C-alpha cells in the first residue's frame, strides 16, 4: 500500500485498493506479465534482457526447429569462420601433427607413419616405422607414441593431432582405454600426453595421403624405422 501510494498518490491509491480488495479474498500472487499464465520462465526473462544483433536472413534457416542443435551450431560456426579447420588452427600458431597406423590384417603385419607440420604447413618431420605383428588399434597407439616422442625431441609441445581411428580418438578424449592387452602402450601414451598442450580430432584417412602412405610402407616392412627432420 505504501509503495502504491508513493507511485499514484493517496486518493488514487485508496480507489485502487477499494476496487481490488473487493474482487477476491486471499493472499496476493506475484504475476509475471510477459507470460499469459503469469509464471516466470528463464526464456521470457532472457528475451527481456538480451541484446539483439542485426537481423540476418539466414538466421531463420540456421536455427530452424527441425534441425538438431549440433547441426545449427556447426552451421553458425561455418558462417562466422569459427570452425577448427587447419587454416584457422595454423593461423593462431598451433602445429599440426598427422599420424596414422596401418595393418595388413587384424591382427597382422602393422606399421605406423606420420608427418609433423608447423603453422605455415611446412614439413618439420616425418617418420615410418615397422611394428611387426599386432592389431590395428595397437598400431594406432604406437604411431601416436612414436610421433609424440619426435615432437618432444623437437621441443614442439603445442599440437593439433589428427587421427583416422575414431575409436582411438574417443579413448584419448575419454581418458580411458577399455582393451586390457593394450594397457602397456596406453600408459606410455598417457604419460607422454601429459607433457603436451594438445587437441585431437578425427579425420578421414583420405584427408592426409602422405601420412597414410608412410604408415602403409611401415606395415609392409619396407623400412624398419625411418625418420626425416
């Protein structure tokens, strides 16, 4: 009543109270006016305080209700040049390391190979190694280990690692290897990764033919161990 009197004056406040008080008995309820049902929601609160940018025609299609959220976010990043593609990563000075494992059968003769490039996409080092008989997942782990050891020797500690094995990428991201007979290699890999500031992402094998070819040569036993750079 005091607040109402301060806002509209004594006479008008008395008239309002007389009218409202006669309508319904009971305790007062807080009403959130932006909603027809009178209940507060975070969505309507956000709509009231948000700062709206300039309207663009493509926004309706990017944030369409029929699209999954991850698709909309991907499209938004693409339109705003925010995707973590090689060109954007190299622009901020992060080295790119591509390492692949290859196997002739599973298990079979396996090898690993990879290339290390700097932020200008210039070749820093490359390697090709024969691992003997093992599984493809073992080859993948050992190829990463081999590449990380080279990076450590080169004192390159900021890496973007590209792998064509979605399984191994998921192991590293979850920090857990479920295959018990690979735990020795896994422990070596985890110990090495602690020394690096790195990102890892899945890439199709076709996206890096050089590393793939080096891994294939290693699997065929053409070279016991070769490194350049």
